[in-house]
C-alpha cells in the first residue's frame, strides 16, 4: 500500500512535467492517456509487474486479482484494442482489454519471448526454437525456426525472427551462439530463408523497407552491434554502434540505440546514440554515462530509459527528443523492460 501511495504521488508530480513533454516541434502529442510499464522481475521469483499510470493508477494484479507471473518479456497494443502480454517462465500469453482485464489466457507449454501482430494474428517467438501464430480465440500453431529465437518483426507479409542460440555449450563449455534470422512467409506460415547476421541476434524491428537487427555478440571477444537487412535481404553493418543493447524507433526514421558498457565497479553504464534510418548515419546524443541503464523505449515525442540494479525497484527516466530530461517514474517493479505510451 505504501508503494502504491508513493507511485500515485509520483504520477501526480509528473502530470506537470509531462506538460513540457506534451508536444514535439511537429505538434505531436505524447502520453496523453498515460503509460504502461512492464517489469520482468527476477527469474524464478514470480514477481513480474505491469502498471498503468495515467489519470488513474492501477496494476495488472489490481484488475485481475492475481499476479502477472514469472519473468515478463513483452507487451504490444493490439490493433483492435487491448493488449497482448508474454510471460516467459510462466509459459503464458495474456490477452487483455484496455483496462488490463484479462479476456483470454493462452497456455503455450513453451516459453514466449517477443510479440508482433499482423493480419489479425499475434506472432510470438518461443525460446524452444519455434514461432507461434496465435488467433484471438487462443488457438495457435507453431513452426520451427532457429535456436532460442528472441525478437520478431514484420515486413511485407514476412516475419523476421532473430535466432540467438546460447543455451548449449560445446566440449570446452563455451556457449554456442547462433547468427541467423529466419524469414517466414506468413501466408503459408513456412520458413523460406535463413539470413546470416551478427553473432547472437536479439532485438529486431522494421523501419520503412528495412529490418534492423541488434546482435549481442558473445559478451567477451565479439562485441554487440547493429545490422540492417535491406529490401533484397542483403545485410549491411551499421558503423558506430559497438555495445548496442536495445533500440527504439520514433516517427519511422529516427532510432535511438542504447549502448552499454561497465564502470570500474562493474556497474552497467549506458550511452544513447541516434541513428537516422533514411541514411544509416549515427550521431551521439547528450544521454551519456547513464548508470544502471537497462532498457530504452520511445513514444511519439519522448524517450523512456529504464534503469535497474537488478536488486531493487527500477525507475524510468523520461527525455524529450532534444535530450532534455523531463522526470522519472518509479517502475513499481524490478527490471523495467517495456514502456508503452498511450
């Protein structure tokens, strides 16, 4: 109860700060109905959280009478209203209405990672090596893709699935990471091609006619970075994004990339880079030396930077597109992963 009261106080304070973040130079509005914050929680602790913060404040548990589950991974807003939520270690998809009230629970019997919607279906990567096609009635079919798929993006009637690998070790106990993206024809729901990208691809999104892939490397000798898959499925590396961890898109051609490193005490430190997807030119921003940087998300005219020390309640910093700091939300949970601006 104390946390909820503290959360409400923060929300009221931020109503004033959002007034200064309400419009970008083009007149677009930001966060008019609030935000939704999804926190992963800790693996095996059943402490994932989902909070709505707008003119009122409430949690997934408030609306449904039960906790979200174990290790939340993704949430998307559905084209016909409501949301779909992937909870990895609980092996569950939730469909909800706008108020976050559950309307359908789908027991996948496999571990969901990332979501995309296309032509009335939700597509979800399953860490056991599959892509699932889920109808709104909860029925689903699966196909095999590569090992340990993470992100999924849609372009031109095809799903592009990032196959990360990394759960199997070789004889020398080195983890075997994958380096492919599976291209899936959504009409036939069959994989038609494997595209070679950087080692350990994780995040993937579509910008115009291009698909961008963030690869994490092997966390030792191979660094993280970003590639672009063009309209002909040719792959080009984007220079200047070493250490890329996650990215978010604003307005179709403006990408913000969170690049991570460590300080002398092995605390995570992040820098945010700007990528113009029209020409793939990278430039720096003023968002530098961000301690405990964890995730990045974007709305119409604001950037949302999640912070976590992996032990205590996280936070979400809000910035305008000119890098001006606006304010901070309590994430009301551990490890803030996704922020949806409403």
